């Protein structure tokens, strides 16, 4: 007894079987998270190391190299990126996608801890975070108040930032634009010289007079008591009373040689909010970054909940404003996909009504959609999937596919009842049995194309994995529904046509035009197809030539369609990076950036602008531009970006580049569209090569915003000590460097001031008017073992020079990167070819190499994976079909229709000005699985008619007439289900519409050829099979199989 027969006879069993899956799906749906994309970001761990006063070169030699040596032994590391600035280094470890974040972070901590003994004294404890600094912040919050900036910063740091960092999944909360509290001890160089006091004495005095130290313990009998010396300064003013030295019997206090200020740190960051209405509000910006692999929406919801609790504890006058919230776009994108899913389901159901014109049949077929979709949620929850663009897109695409099996089974049952006069129950059993092999073949051969995903690596696998599993399960459930619910409901609700009888049904079965008469408005289509089919069978050579020419069009069309990784979508936001020349002060950068931001805020469609200057480099800034919703503006995000480029071009001293988010979680340097990395042992030579490459790239096709990441010629005053003079005067080089740094820097923490539970840094520096006077440097007094103290100009020369402000390394080699964007009228592959050509022209010397990072790297990786997937999918489809048909020949005939769909898919992309990217490539892959469904239906029924004794030509014509209606129904149901997605309506639809356009174009445009090519090729091979030469070959093959079977049996025996 077949499954269909069992369900027809036991309807309650059929209902309960499907309801079991549906109930599980409903309860699983509640636990599914929401995100923009699957968890595709690699495990990333960042290490921040600070050595105050060290130059970028010293940071490399003294700090970075020992840490690199330690990290190099960690397994699974894909990239090791180093960026060094003055006094700081940021080391980012990016691991392969398969590496677990927690274990990777633990390995990094252990290796860094082991390297600490090799690091120089004075280094601050490294900060290790499970976040990628190149990733976009998932949320940005501006803190403003009616108080001064120092108080605002203190509240933002202590009450908000620290509280947010306790939220599970948060990788980092960075603070920009603040002014943290500091205690400044300002000394007068002239008075120091007059009293004969060195700056080092002042430092030691402060450190010796501001002490709190444990003194051991006293043990008496069963108890013990701790001993602690409390010698800390109780008030800021007490620092001025500290005695530095005694001169001629009189104590010299800090107040005698300078003053103490309760102030804030030297301004090195800045941020404001601007809009077209004149808003210009300065505040403290908090940027929240998530840990790699965590759910964006869940984290943002937790952050918002935490902010609600924090706001209740803030002093009056404080205001928190959310500037950036990725969950808004994600939720809107998911909602848009849900709408497409529902609308696609409705349109697919209407196709059934259009063809069959029976409301009961529509209901029976349409039940396959909700049951298949809802049941799939169970697997999604089990495999820890989320409702994201890939899984929901898979369900949206599946709408037209899951109804296919039910349509084919239902149409055959309907034909048995309406044309053959069978009773509904008998028709449900017999019709399902007749079509079962074809349904299984079409379903399994479609599902099998997702198996090669297991062989993918990198980003491509992370993206396609959830997509493939979601589609595969929904399609498998639809096949189960078509063998259970569909025949059961058909047997109960479909009615036998009045006047139908067994007598006339036999006559109808042999009348090719009979079905057309019943179709009404489709009569013309049926007769036209009949004429074209007979013409193709009579002119097989000409028709095969037409098919060959069509396939050959694949190659020129392939060259006409551009390639991309994941095209940027209109997410209502982007940012522009602005770099001023090295040596530009904070005030100079603010002036230029503020002008650019002010002009950008007046552009059409701009909601607000948030310029930021970060602490590491005051000449480097980000301008975040937030747009009004796409539905409320006439210009696109890319139009606004072009206008901002024009504004930035008015400032020739500024280097600028626009960055668009791909939605994958990053828009930093690691996610640039074009990032050509030049590697080599000599940093100076690398800079020359990078300049040459950048000069070649400018003006080349497809490239915009070309910029060599060179941070050179940072102006500096270099103190060059004469070693002989220093030795003669009894001066140590270390004392020279220490005295110069203490007096001129003002950033070193020499002590701390404790107030309550908080500690604030105490710094020592010259008076501002002296510290910023270059002439004061040569008059500084240096301690001497022979003379007490000597002036700096007696043993050293102060000269002007330049040095690198930033040095980068990549995988333990020096690197210089040349970055660029892709022109709006071009594609990523064109831009990549231009960059490759520019590197080739540079003729890199031996020992130097280049590679691409960013989106080009992911494009190459995805292309390799997809080629492998297409190859394996074709092989697996052939295997499944061969097993189903028990034939080596018929699967080959079926798959001959696949190449004919590719040129039409490429033409659809070219005609709609789209690229071949991850989305559209998935469309081509699905198209291969969908197109062959028609051929399976044609060949399966042709074989059945030939087995019943019908002649070859009559069987071909009759089978194709009978199967024309289900083929048209399934084709148009798929197309109808994809129309909402293809139209690109809704948030985030620009990217995913490519997959729908590919399938609709390829499926609809190649429909006629595939309807004809299968019967034509089938007839050719059938005639060859009947020929004597073919019979001899077949007998030889049969004998070969018998011999092989005997050998196989003997081997295992």
C-alpha cells in the first residue's frame, strides 16, 4: 500500500501527520531570533597596547614583534593586522570562520600573557576584546547635558559606558568627544632653572608624597590585623603644598614653581550633531560594537532596556539620543520579506485558480505553502538559524516551488476525474501513483543541489548554508504534503464531472486536442505549442542548431554582465573618511571637517550629520551621514554620496573616500571594496611602490576615491644627543629622554588622585605658553652627575624632521594599502582588474608581493566556491535522476535543457543593469534545479505511454500535451511567487531582487526552448536506441555490467 493510498483511506492519520510538523513549527517560530544576515563574521580578537612616548617605529620593534612571534603559533588564524601610532598599537587577529570565538580569545590571552616578559618597562596592561575594530557600531548614542563637557564625560563614562559593557554580547563601547578629568601639575621652566630643580625631582616628590601602601600584617593568637600606610593627598590643592626641594634652607613647594589645576585631559577627540535646521550640538558619543557571531537585534534590544534603567539614575539635565540603530533597518528588511512571502503565496495560489478554475483545487494546492513554511521553522530553531535575509528569502523563493508538487499531483488527479471519469478516491490513488516517480525526481534533484554547500568555505558557506538548508527542508516537506494531504483532500473535496464516463475517457485520452478545448482561453497556447512541437520534430537539425547558438550566447553575455560580491543597498546611511595632512592640529581638522559636515547637512535627503575625530590621529575623521527613509526622499543614497564627494573635492588638502555598508557588519578598512595590500621587508620602499600604484589607479576604469594609506611626513622636533658631550657632562641619555617627555608631553600619568572610589590621573608638564614654544626645548635643564644640571643645548641639537605617524603590518610583514571605491556605473570585477593592472605596472621587486583584502578577497573566495558548487550540483543531479529513472540516458536528456537557461538568466541581469553577485549566482543555481522539472514531467509520461504500446511520435506529442498544463502552472506559480521580490519594493530589497530577476528571466525566457528541446532530443536518442548499432552497444554494456557484478560479488565473498 502506497503512502497516498494509506492517507486516502485514513484521512485522520494524514491530517495528524502534517499537523504534528505544523505545531512544532509554530512553537519553534517564537524562539527564532532576528538578524540582517546569518552569523557570517569571523572570530575576531583585538589587542590594544600602549607604551606612552614610543614612536611608531619603537612600537613595532619593542612591542609588536614580540607579540607577533607569540601569536603566530595559534591555529586557525587567517589574518594578523597591526596598526601602530604614537604610543599605541592595535593588533587584530581574524580567524577562519570555523574557529570558535571563545577558544580563540582564550588562546590570544595566553599568548599575550606569555609575551609580556619580553615587552619593555612602562608598558600599560594590554586590553583584549572580542570585537573587530573594523566592524560597524550596531548602535551610537550621543550624551548631552546642560553641564560642562568634563562633567558630561564623567557621567557618560562611569554611569553609561560601564553599565552598557555589562550587557552580554557587547564587544566594546568606545567613547568619543569627551574630556576626562585630570589633575595637571604645571611648572615654570624659568623658576625651575632659577632654583636649580629638575623636572625629575618634581616627579619623584609627587610620587613619594602621594602614597598608599600595605604594610603587612600582625598575627596574634587566632586573629590577624592588616597594616596599611595612608599617605594619599586628600584634596587637589594639597598637591601644591608638596615640598620638592630645599634651597638654602628654604623649602620649595610646587606652588613656588608652578600651579595645580583640576582640569581635563588634552583635547584629542571631537564630535557634534548637525542638521539642516541649524542644530549644532556637541556631546559625548558612545559607539556600541557587538562581539563576533552575536545577534544584532537581540543585543540592541538589551542595550535599549539597559538605557531605560540608566536614564532613571542620571542627574537632571542629561539627555540620551540614539543616532545609529541597526535594528531599525534589520526589522524593516525582515518585515518587507515577510510581506513578500505572504504576497507571493497569494499570487502563486491565483495561478492555480487561473488554470484549473476550481476554488476547491486552489485551497487543496495552497495548503502546501503554509504547512511547508511553518514546518521549516522547526529545523531552523534546531540548527540555531535566525529570521534573516537569507532564510526568509529562501522561504519566499520556496513559495512558488513548494506548491509545485501539490500542483502536479492535483492536476493529475483533476485530469483523472475530469477527463477520464474516475471516482475521486480512485483518481487520487491512481493519479498519485502515476505521477509519484516524476514528483520524487523533481523534488530530490532540486534538493540535491544544496548538498555541495557542505564543500564551501569562508563567507560563501556561512551565507548559503542557512539559505540551502531552509529551502531544502521546505521542499522536502512539500513533497510529503503532496503525497499525503493533497490526495486525501482531493478524494474528499473534488467532484466527478457530470457526464464523464469510462467510455468517453478512453477516447479523450487519445485525443491530443481534447485538453485544449477544456482550457478555454489557453486554446491558442495549446494549438501554437502543438504546431511548434511538430515543426521541431520535423526539423530537428535546424532546431538543434538554434539551441546551440542560444547556448553559445552565454559567453558574450557573461562578459557583458559585471561581477560583484554583495552589492551595497540603500540603508539610509553611509560615511565619508576625511584625512588632513600629517601635522594638522585638532583645531585645523575641526575647521575643515566642520565645514564639510555643515554643507553635507544641507543636502536633499540628509537627516543629520555626525562628524567625529578619533583620539589616535587628530588629522583623521569620520563623518557619519544619516538619511531620511528611502520612501520619503527622491534621491538615492548613492546620489547623496556623489554630492558629498563633490563637496569634499573642494578641499584639495583633504583626502576623502566614501564608505558604504554592505550589511555584513563592516565598513572599515577590512571591508573596503578595493584594498590592494603591498607587502615587503622595507617600509620606505613600500611607500614608494604604493605611491606608484595609487598614481596608476587614478583615472582607471571603475575606480573612485583612490587613496594610498600613507601616513608619512609627520612634522616633529628631533632631539639629537651628542653622546660624547653627554658623557663628558655626566648626563645619561635616558635622563634626557625622560626630562624632555615630562616637560613637553603632559600625557604621562605620574600619579593618581583618589576621590571616593574613583582615581584620576595626575600629569606633570610645563606651563602651556612654555610647552608650546619650540625655543623652550633647548633651554630645558637636564640632571647631571657631575654638574647637578645642565641645559639641553649644551649636549644636544634640536632639529626639525619628519617621521611616520602610522605603520601597518599584515601577517608579519610591513604593509602599505591602496584603497579605492567602485564607481556607481561600474562593478567590482572591473575595478579589481584595474587595480591588478596598476600593480602589474609597478613591477614589484623580488621580496615584495601584493594581495587583495576586503570585498575583492571575498568575491574571489565566493567565485571559487560557486564554481565547485555548480559542478558538484550537476553531478549529484545526474546521479539522483539516474537512480530514479534507472537509466543512464534519460538524465542526460533531462539535463540538456539546463545550459539553455543560463544565457537567458545572464540576459535578464544585463537588461536590468544588475551584476552577477552572490545573490544572482544563487538564482542561477536554483534555476538549474527548477528548469529540469519540466523535462522530468515530459519524459516520465512519455515513457509511460510508450510502455502502454503507443508509438514514439504519438507518445511524445500526447505526453507533452498532457503535461503542458502542469508545466505552465508550476512555471507561472514560481514566477508569481517571486514577483514581489523582483520588483524590489521594500527595505533592503535592492540586493535580494537580483535572485528573483535571475530566476524569473531565466525560467520564463527559456520556457519555450526547454518545452521543445526535451522531446526533440528524446526522439533522437530513442531512434538511436532502436537502431541495431545502439542495440549492440547496449548488449556490450549489459555484459560489462554482469562481469562487473560478478567481480564485485567475488571480491566481497
